[in-house]
């Protein structure tokens, strides 16, 4: 069993009333509220020790960036009309609301990658192109043993 405040493994805990809720805590964390009882763990359960190993060496990966084409709304509308579909038909076929299709086709909304892929597969059009903002299309890198968010982020400068 684990303390609900500090998440430490405990053999026996205490039921503690903290701000109106009853939770199970360790002895140290029981001072945060009013003790109302004790709890023991089942001896049948085995304590599982989890170990994590640090990454061995660096990791190499490739990042391929794709951007939405500039005139995506026109391409979508023309492809839909060419197939003889109404906005309502397209929306129901990709399981999205009609208002979403209307906003996309009017250019007021830039669709996310999931919606883009649904529309591409339904209409048979290409809406994504490789990014022109980066000097190289693929970025290969070797990461340190411990990853941080900054190691994974690729910053793109806005082009003119």
C-alpha cells in the first residue's frame, strides 16, 4: 500500500481526515490531518521493486517535419466538390461536426494532424508538405543519457 500524500510504500498506514476527505497515509504524513483509524496491508500482496536503468549511450532518432500547405482550405473544398460530397457528408464520413468542416474550408481554422490525416484519406489529397523552415529536412542527433524536454524540442523560426 502507498501513502496517498507522499506516495511512499507503507506496511501499515493510518486513516486520516484531511479537509473533509479520508485518506490513507504513512505515520509522518498523518500529522496533516485528524487520525480516525489504522489500516494494515494484505500479507498476500508482494512488494514489487521497480528499478529503472539509465539509458546506455545516446539515442539516435530522425525527425521529419511536415507543415500544412498554404491553400489547404481551397484544396479540401475542391476535392470535396469534385467527389460530389456536401460538407455534411464529409463531416459524417470522418466523424466530425459539420461546423468544423465549414471553419476549415473557410480558412478560419487550421486543422490538427488527426483531422488532416482523416481528410487526406477520405478525399485522397495531400495536405502536408515537408517543412521549408529548417535547413535540413531530417535532423539526426545523439541524446545524452538523461533526457530533458529541451533535448526533444525543435524550435522553428517563422519565415516571411
